[in-house]
């Protein structure tokens, strides 16, 4: 939720570049001293204006060449505007590109000091936060190696780790989340969600799902100008419609919206059942098979809680109880979570979430209702095993994580003993499903035509 305090104000911003057709035209221009033009002007930005309030996350959308990078460089002060003003209130931490502010010949450790000092920290402040930065980055012994040897993912880890520890008021993120592994992406998303509670974010992305989820408002740049600004959901929808329209070679693409809500009918009651999608066999034998790779439980993953009990194992098993390393969308599986009591746990609750790469909770459940009327006390040193059996949805191609936890009490009032983020990962190489958060197996699909 944004406030009335403006953190970033951009007014009538413009930037042009001089384009010379031939090398000798540069010399002619110097000799004529402006009395004659030997260049043409290219306006990367024209009359761009908007404000970003404290606590607001603003998305910046636009195709390649729309002016997004130029705008960000002017906002951060690395590029001078041709016209207009930028008013900044507070410290800015910017992740404009991989390794921005890094010296490739310096080690990762040396670049921590370099980048953090550029972002405004004193040497004493950097030393106080150095260990936290290194732990967040998680690149191990590579911290002592020159960053020119780093992979793109390692660059991203170190750059984000520094930006996350400089107490910025405004965070600018430009596609940094498109690199790095699933675990680090989840860590970044948790940081961003915490930062959103008090800080201001300018978020540049081509990922419409990310913009819709993270942003309060969005600005659509087209040809260096603001084409639309408004609620993120609306701007993202119009932006995608504009992209589809621009790619329409036949000129038949249309955009329409309803003026009013249609009257809703009560849905017909359907009894729970396992759905066998009529396309299941076809999908499994095609290049679009929704194969889901299941990775091992990571007991060393980030966790929090009082540790009166702990999660000791998480796995996916089939109906015979055998561990699975590969499952398919639409398949009935059981997620088995094993917890061990360290102290006596009177009213245990074991639960899980499946999250996408943006940290969105796709689905999950817990044992509260199942155990509500039972005496389910766990004695110290004893185990409790929770088996969640469900039919898998169809998932996007990409990485997903499983968060698990054990608590004590009720859903509304409980003590969190062991919450593990990213306890286990799922990876989906290919999928026929590409829209929405997840797909559900169909009862039936019929096509009728009067021809």
C-alpha cells in the first residue's frame, strides 16, 4: 500500500542521441560549431512523467528499445537527461545489469566493498554487514576469485546480496531475477516481499506474471513515451494485447471489454473424484509431457521457529509408499512430511505450500482439521508422519519449491516450531500448459461444429 509521500518524481524527462551517418560528419560538426547539422536526433525518451510513492512498487513495461534502460540510467544518475527533472528522496540501490559497479579484475570480496561504497555505505558499515552479504550471496570460495570468472548466476547473487544490505529507500530491479537458480530466486523474492512493506521499488521486467504479482501500478513505455500508466493488472493486460496486435500480420486481432458483469449462475454440484484427463496418454508420449522431477529434501535449507519440533524428512511417494523422483501432472501422489518432537507438542499442525518461482503460493494444506478433535500429542523423541494425498495439477515449465512447517496450537493462534522455506524443489522441463498459475486435469473436452 502506497502513501502520499513521494519518493521519486520524474517530470517531462527527455533524452536524445546524435546519430552520424558517416565518421567524417563528426569532424564537420565540430568545425561548423553548430551552425549546420551533420547529424540526426534520436529521441530515446520524450516527455516522460510519473511519480512513485513511499511503499509503492511500480512496474516498468515495454519492448526492447522502448527506453526503459535509458530511463533507469537517468534515474540512478549514471546518464544525464537532455530535458526534464528527476527528484529522488532517499538512498537508491539499483540492479540495472549483471555486475553493474563491479570491477572484473577485483575479487568478489573487493567488489563487495566497491559496490557498497558506491551505494553510500561507509567502510565501517560495510565491515559490519560483510558476513551477512556473503552469506546471502552463497557463492562459497568464489568470493576470493576475480568476478570475471563468475557465471551470470554468481554475478546476480553477489549484486543482489550487496543491494539487499545497504538500507536503501528505493530499489531498482532490471531483469535480475531472470538469472540464478531456483533457491536463490526464492530467496530474492522473500527479500523483495519484505522490502515492499516499507520501501519503494521500480521493477523492470518482460515477465507479465511477475509484474502483475509484485506491482501496484505499472508504466507502459512505447517509443520512448508513456503509452499508459495505471493499475498493474490493467496495464499488463493492455500491454500484452498491444504485443499480440503488433504481431498480427492479417489485421484481424481485436480488443474488447465487457461494460458490465454478467449474471452468475449457481454451479452444478460435482462430487470429488480423481479426474483422468482424456489427453493424459497423448501428453505423456509427446514433447509436452508435464513431467515433474522431484529433488531430495534439503535439511540445510533456510528455516525459522522455536525448534520444539523439527521436520526431518519430506518426500513424494506413490500409492504403495515408494519414493518417487519423477511424477506427472494429473497423477495422484502423496506428499509425506515427517516431523520429530524435541519437546512435548500438544496440538501439532503439519502443513505445506507449493510455490512458483515468484514465491506465489499455488496450493497447500495442513493437518489442523484432521487432528482438531483428536488427542495427537507427540512425546519428545517421537515422530509424526503427515501424508497429503492429492491429484497433481499441470504446472508451467520451470522450477517450483515446497515449503513445509510444523506448529503447535490452532490455525489462528499457534507457535511456529520449524518452518522450512524451499525444503524441496520440483522441476518441470516441458509442459503443454502456459497460461494461468496452474492447470487442472479436464473431466472431458468436446468439440462440436455445424459445417
